[in-house]
C-alpha cells in the first residue's frame, strides 16, 4: 500500500490526526456561531439555502466535505472542491439596506468562513485536552491553505500561523455584528426542528452541545450576541470533561459512523494511517 494515494494532507499531517477527534463536532457548531457574526456571509447563507429546514443536511454536507478533503484521495478532494466552487459561483446575496447585490464567493466572505472554521477546530480541540503544541498548531493552520484553495481562495492571502490568524480577526472584528440573520442562527442552534419524539433528546443532548460550543466563543462574540460570557475556567473544565468522555468511546466504534472516511483511508493506506492524538506533535 506504499504507493496508495495519501490525499491532500496524508497521515503525517497534523490535520490527519486532529480531524479524527470527536470534539470536531462541537468545534463545528462553534464555527457556525462565529460565522454568523459576519453580516454579508450569514446573509449569503440565509438567502440561498433553506437553513432552518435542512440544517441537519447542511451539517452533514459540511462534515462530509471536511472528511473527504482530509481522508479522501487527491481526486476525491479536488472533485469536492470543484463542486463547492461551482455552487458558489452561481449564488448572490442582497444587502437589504443598500440593495447591493454581491457574489457569495467574494474572497472576503470565503476567507471569513475559512478562518472561523480553522480557529474553531483548533481552539476547541486544544482547549479540550487534545495534545497539540504551538508549533503543531502553526503547522495545522499552514496546512489549511490547501483547503482554502479548494473553496476558491488564493492561498497567499490566507493566514499561515497563529499570529497571522490573530491579526486577521483583529482586522475583521469591526465589521462583525449580531444581525437578525445571526440571531436566527443562534435561535436555531439551540432549538433545531426535529421529530416530536426526539424533542426530549434534543433538550438533553443537543442543547448541551450547542451551549458548550457557544460558551467556547471568544469574548467579543458573547458581547455581540448580547449575553454575558461565562467564566472561562468553567468552560475549559466542561470542554476537558466532554473531550475525555468522548475520547473514551473506542475509535473503531466512532469511525463506523457514516460516511466512514477514516476507515476507507486506513483500508487504502494501511494500519499506520490510523489517526491518533499522540501523532500530532508538539
């Protein structure tokens, strides 16, 4: 299997190890909360998709894209990127105040979505106890210039380390706001529509996931949403406890869940390709 295609990242990357961690789901919800604070970006989502009715589908498609680009073959990852770019090229959104019509694939918006995702994945995993040092964190951010290219960004304009990512957020912060669309996303994430029989499970399980993802947001995001930020030490404890519990579920069991990207990658490349936190490096 030494000649098998490792894909865009490969088993030696930080990305390969991180994206197999179960806390990625909570990190993904945090990314949605953060992305919704960019008025033009969230407007593009709300005006071009039935987010409220198909949010579960949207979450699955996002998870499938991340799984395919991380663990799939190079060809599969490039095809996934082309599908995303093709969809975005056809979409526009309208500013209700000015009437301006703008493309959804505006590089400013693509960069915001990308940075909010990468920041959320990195922040939640490290804070929940994933053993990732500063140098490895910088490598992770640099690796994702690849995924930025897939969605249509010029890698040269994408942050390549923690310092660049921090500078980007400082630059974009004045343009963020909790618009009505952001509040609709906020409300949805706490109370997503579900079958009546599943409402108790939503209240017990999903709400805790959403609340923890929200709690892990940066202080300025809490300020914009208009709710006081919880004590950061308490949030860190909750993230660590949740991470410890989820990581006790055997990887072989977790990886059996559809769409089984990791299992297919291991079958293609061999047992050495199994992702594990200790391989991420410091």
